[in-house]
């Protein structure tokens, strides 16, 4: 999904707390308390609310613009805050709305994915993923792109590290017709996916360009070791983990019907091989 950052990104999402954020927050709190200031009083100085001060101290939020420069004189002007701020970084990885699913995903015994927008993150090649990152808006820096690929690459290990998990993918045929880079990127992508299809725990099906019951949009279904099913849907800069079992049941039935409407795994691989040969 897009949130793993299958897709492009997580702009606007809150960063996952990092050690540097927690360290900066603890330093800020110690200096504030040493200066005898309440969070509200420091908030007046830095022109942010006491809640913002609390979030920064708790390592849940990056220091906002102007925060450090305004706080430093009120906290002794030692330069400690400025120096500490230089090392504060967001923890790279998954979009905020995707993290809940990602936690479940690591222990899932079944993971079914239908995608109609782009190749799911678990199946992407590095070249394909980097192209997605390069066209992201707001634009990403080189370090951000590297961090996102590292997170995606680490997540892809699930396919081989969890051989007892059943992975199913239904992919719209047009995903392979949308060029993300040059011909070599497309050839490598298809070759990569047909290689993954050889894994015993992975089933890949291509949905031909026909009317089917999955036209509502992308879908993920997940089963835990306790046989609890969840569903996940994603849109622009948002995602929803669905726990209502009545809704999950409806989505399970749709996915089952889609499996019947898509090409068989064998026919899907044959089609992909022909498409690769035609490039």
C-alpha cells in the first residue's frame, strides 16, 4: 500500500518518535525545569502552546520553526539546545496511518492484497520504488528517498522470512502498462514479480481489464495467529484499519469473488512473461 511509504509517501504524517527526538525532549525539559519555568511560561516565550512544549519534551514532535532560537535565551543561553537540535531527526519508515497495519502484518498468517493504482510495496523493485519517491510532492531529499527504500526493502523480507504466511496478490493488468522509468525498469519489475510468484507461500493473479467487484478501490485483508481478520483501505494521505467484522466479511466475499474473476496464477505468470517479452 501507499502507506508503507506500496506507494509514494507520508507527507503530513506525524514522525514516529526517534531516540534523537526523545533525547532532545529530555534535554529541553531538564533546562526548563532548571530555569524554573512551567510549560505554559516557556510556551509564551517560544510563541507556541504548552501542549506543543509537552509534545516536544515527550519526543512526540520535532521542534517547530523558531522554537529553539526563542527558547535558548530563556533557558540559560548555554547553546546546549542549539547543538542538540542539530542531531534531531525523524525516524524513517512507515506512514503514521500504516503503522497499525504493519504491526499486525509482521505476525499475520494470511495477507491478501488487491491493488489497482500501483505495484504493492512488497513486490516493488528498487528502481520502481525510487521512481515513485522521485515524483512525490512535496519533493523528497536524497536522504529521505534512501530511508524510504530501506524501510520498504526491510518490509519485503516478510515474503521469505515468513514461509508459513499465505500471501495473495491481485493486480490490475494496467499496472504493468504504466511506465515508471525506462523499459529496463519495466522488464526488471515483471521479472522480479514472476520470480516471487515461484515462492510456495505467494499467489499472484492478474485482473484483466473487465468489470469486477473490486472497483471500489485497493484492499488489504489480514488474518492474525488468533484467526482474527482485519481489513485495510487507503486513500490520499490517509488509511483506515477496519475491525468491524460485518464489514470485514463483506470485503472477504469481494476478494474471494475477485480471485475467481482474475486470471489463474499460472495464466497470470504466462501473461506477465509475454508482456515482458514484448517490451
